[in-house]
């Protein structure tokens, strides 16, 4: 996994729930590319067509609340979202994102100053978000979480550990 990202911001509000991120009517889809075609269409039906590879979501408080569906994180990753920054995350969304290899970080300050279309940089190694209005620090993710992200997700990390034991 890269530990530095630079991308265009999509600013979202507070309490963005999993049904808005990935509407439940698409749960039968299993292919992440197909899932990506419906990412955030609960906010804007055209949203999936607007997202670009490497874009960054910056949201308010309680991002990913609602159901425990891991498809919400999976569709964002499949759509090319590089990482998600939010004032806070629903715990299960946070862990689902880590488990599928989607980097996430909490920062209330970033949401206060960025706008959709801004370009920002996120450095997970240094714990810094750089915006046009300044830089903000965030606590580094624990080494165990970074290992999962670097492997591309929990399943990939387990496969790697098993192959190392052979």
C-alpha cells in the first residue's frame, strides 16, 4: 500500500450511512467493479460517474453509520477512492474499511477547511493532511492496522502470513 496520497476532494456531510454509500438494492452484486458503479448514488445518482481514481472523500461526523455491510467500503475502494477522511467513523465501517484495505483517518479539522474539488495530500507515515489552508496532524494508525493496509486487506495479510510459515 502507498502511504502517501494526493487527490481531489469530495466533501460530504455528517451521518453518511451505509445505505447512502451503497444502496441495499445492490447487495446481490459481488463484483467490486459492478459495485463501484453504485458508489454514493444515494447522494447523487450521477456520483459514480464523477469519481476519479485517487479521489479522496472528506466527510463530517459518524461516516458509515447504519448497517454493518462491508460492501459500503468495498464499493468506495472499487470506485478508486484512495482514502476516506472523516471527523469520526462508525466503528464497524472503520474496521470494514481496514479489513478490505481502504485507508481511513479521523480529522475534524480537514472537514472544516476543505471543499469539493480541492486537492489535498495525506501522508499516513508522517500523520499529516496538507490542504490549501494548512496542514493538520492525525494520530498514526497502529502498526497492526498499517500491516493490514499494506497487505491490501485482512484476507491478503492472512494469506501472506500463511505462505511465510510454509
